[in-house]
């Protein structure tokens, strides 16, 4: 267990609350929107601000790492104990576009505090959750008497996450020696809700493809030629219809190879969460739940691989009729992947499945985008248990476990560095990531501070 006393951490955090919020507000005023070229200078200014603030916090090494796009920030604070484990914290300093006319009640880059919340773009995603580490490590030192963290602490804060992290993997590969670690902490995530603190144990991967079918060299008359030549729109429809079986399983042979099945313990832990399907359906704007038979809704979106048609088209789409056989048709499909699946194997299986169904007279092209690997840390992993203990001490209650149905760059860290990935976030669904009036709950933000104050001692003991 960490030697950081709980009450002392809480007192220290409260004493430094006002100054911490002033600093965070200053950072939020920098409109570091990576997706908009006119804000390139602001993204650089954000990186410089964070680098300077980390040095002010006490990190003896702070560097700005250039990429072919926006810069990342690296910081390092070695422990006094040469045998201490190494921990790398990941986050991002870029933010989504935002403008008052989008529906914000106030200027998105002029943060305001109201009703125990701080409103501003990046308050939760992800500047607030990166920044709580600065006060957390100071509380860790102040309340233990240490002059350096109990672990060799590193931070990597990228500047392009909101633009799809196009240069992140290359950066991690190039700097892998500097980033060597025993565990990765990702603070770009959240909890179940305000009353249910949770730790995420993994994210799904992602593979995306577009299938184009070409038949006649041009649109042709359906009366003169219909029923006598292959129709690419019909063949696209047949492909889509064959994508799933009657039980909602993906019908591509080999798709489920290697899938890590849910354990009874994991299913029981998911069932402990206060999930209300009717409320979830309202959020989803859907009239019914659907998916692979034999699994709950949470199991389907967190722990099962999926195939979804994202778009389909071909032939005439205008008003009235145009009796043709179209010359081409296409479909875009995304596959969410879970632990144990190999994106390259999925690509090969999908390509073989599709090509086996394309008839003579139809030319095709199948294009895959770069894939994201899934990541999952077992429930009994010592580092995961250390995160849960630290969070439990901060919140004073039992910590439950979730997974994330989406995908992100955390898998690149696990893949390249070969270290387990742990998710530590305090954001809640009502924080409005990517939406107008993004905010962070201040009480939860400071629970994040307390968690990190306990975490370094917990991990130092767990990873020896």
C-alpha cells in the first residue's frame, strides 16, 4: 500500500485548489485546435505552456517533441530509488473545434466556474485530466516527505489526438527507448457516472474498409440489359446481407479467431453497474437494442467484436425513377476488434470473404485504412489493482470496472512499448466531450488529484 496518508492528501489538495484552477483556466484559454490550420500556432503555444508548467511543478526533464504535425510534450522525473518501476502517463493537449455560435452559453475559450463545474473547451477532454497529475505528484511528495516520486515518472502529452493521432505511432516508435516503461496510465477517459467511480480495463481496436464494385462501363438501360448482366448495386446488397448470421454474429470465416472470451467474473462485474437499458436507448436515439445473441448490451459494446455498415450507395439517388443498371456501387464497413484479434488477420479474412462472393463480370477494389489494435489489461494484473486501490482511497468507496467500446492511440503504446495500459479518468458522460458547454465536475477533478497522489506509492509496491 502507498505510504501517502489519505487525510493529508485531501488537506494539501484543498489548500492548493484555487491556484490549481487558475493555472488550468490559463491553459484552457489557449485554443489548441489541432484540426484547424489557423490554430497551428496555438497548438504550439499550448505545448510550450505545458512544458514550462511541468518544469515549474518539479519535473527536471521537460521537452517538446516535434512530429510531422503538431508537437508533443515529454517530461520525466526519476525516482530516488534506482530500483523503482517506471510509469508513463499519456494524455493530449489539443482540443476539438468550438465557437460560441455552436450553442455555447459562454466563450468556449474563456473558462468559467459555475455551480461546482468549470466550463470550457478541454476542461475534461483532455487538459483537465492531464493537469490533475501536476497537483497530484506535488501532493504525493508533500505528504510523504519524498523529494522525488516513488516511481520513475514520465509523461507523454500529444498534440493531435483530436485529429486522429496520425503521427503518434511513428513518434512512439522513434522514441521507444526514452519511453520504456513498466506500465502506462491513460488519463483520457472517464467514469460510469458521478456516483459510480470506475476503472476502464481496455479499448476495442478498429479496422475500416471500403468495397467498390464495378460492372458495366457506364449506366445501362434496365429493360434492355436487366436480368442478363451482373448488377453491382445488387451484389453490394448481397454482400451486406451476408455480413451477419441470424444470431447477429459476423459471418466472415476466421473473424473470431483468437477472440478473448469474457470470463464469468467479468460478466458479473459488468452486471454490477447501474445500467438502465431504456435510458441508454434514449441516449442512442434508438427504439430497440440489437446485436449478437447471448450477450448483454454492455458486453456487446465493450467485449465483443462487431461489423457495422457505415455507408452504402450506388446508382440513381434522385427524385423519381431512372431505370438503369448502375455502373458501380460501394459500401464502407468498420470492424471493432477485441483482445486476441489481429487486425492483419481480420483484413485478410474480410478480403477473402468478399472476393469469394463477387461474381464474374464484376470488377472490385477493397481498400483498408490503417488499423488500431485492441488493448486489454486482465483484472488480476497488479498494476490494475493498484489503480483501483488508489481510486478507492480517493473516493472512499468500491471501484467497479468497465471497458471502452471505442478505439484510440492507447493500443499503440501497449503494442510498441509492451507494457500494460491502465485507464485513469474522472470525467463523466454529462461533461459533453466534443459538444457545446463542455465542463468538468470540480469535486471529481480533485478526486483525480487525490488518486494520483496515492497512485505512485501503490504502483511502486505493486510492480516490484
